[in-house]
């Protein structure tokens, strides 16, 4: 018996379209996952560099005092905890699937977070003879934000400022209250972004 090909065509077209849509969705999901992991891998380099730096500093001192050990071990612990937070984000499958990070807003002490980050990078700034200033007043009000995400963003901005500022320069972190918002600024004496890179912003 001869089959009617015209009756089969609509079903085949429909299945092909569904398959193509599913394939495009998988490609998009894979792209978002790779982007998410690339960002996380980049962010892990900063606290890892601090851990290695302070561990190396302890190794170079023949007889470190108890105070020196306490301070440098504290920096290593702080950076280690920061890495743990970043790793938790990597394993947040839902964030990868959604293509975004779930933010938990709470009281966020901006001055303390900035001071914590600045303290971690003082050794590297000193090696380049760069002065780094936290100009956010200790009396500055807390912000309502995600502490982890806030730290991650500021850590990237401050570390990049130190990285691209020439020897003998300076890096400043300041804030300004604007209506019901706190605006944070990271400025440096480096060359800044080229006109071509500014277009990518």
C-alpha cells in the first residue's frame, strides 16, 4: 500500500523545529554556564594570590613574632573564606541554569568590607610603591545589599586598580550618599581604559 507523504510532512517539520529549539536552548545554556565559570575562575585568582603572598611572607621571616603570625594568618583565613564563598557560587546549579546569581539583600557594612579588601592588598601595593586609601568614613551608614556580591565587585575593582597603576601611583576608594543610595568610587592614577575599550563598557 502506498503511503501519503503529505500526511507525514507536517509532523516531521514540527519535530525538526522542536529539536532545533531544544538544541539552541542547550547551546545558550552551555554558553551561560561557561561565562559563569570563567568569571568565577577569574575571581578565585585574587584571594588565592593573597594567600600565597602572605604564606610566602611568613616563610621569608626567620623568626616571626606572634603578632606577625596572627595578622598574616588572619589575612590567609579571610582570603580562604572568600574563596569558599566563590566556590559555593560555582556549585550553585540554579544560578548557572538561570544565568544569574541569586542575591540576598541584608545590612552590608561598606566601610568594613572595603577596609578588609584594602588590608589584603596592602602588601602588593607596597611592592609597587602604590599608596592605597580607604576614604569611606567609618561612620558611613550600612547599605542594603548582598555582602558577597558587593565584596566580589569591589575586590575586582580594587585589585585591577592596583594591577594597572604604575609604580609610585595611588588608589582611592571613596563614597558619596545620593538620595537613598550609597555610590562607591574606585579611582587610580593609571592610564585608564582606551577609547576602544570604553566602547565595550
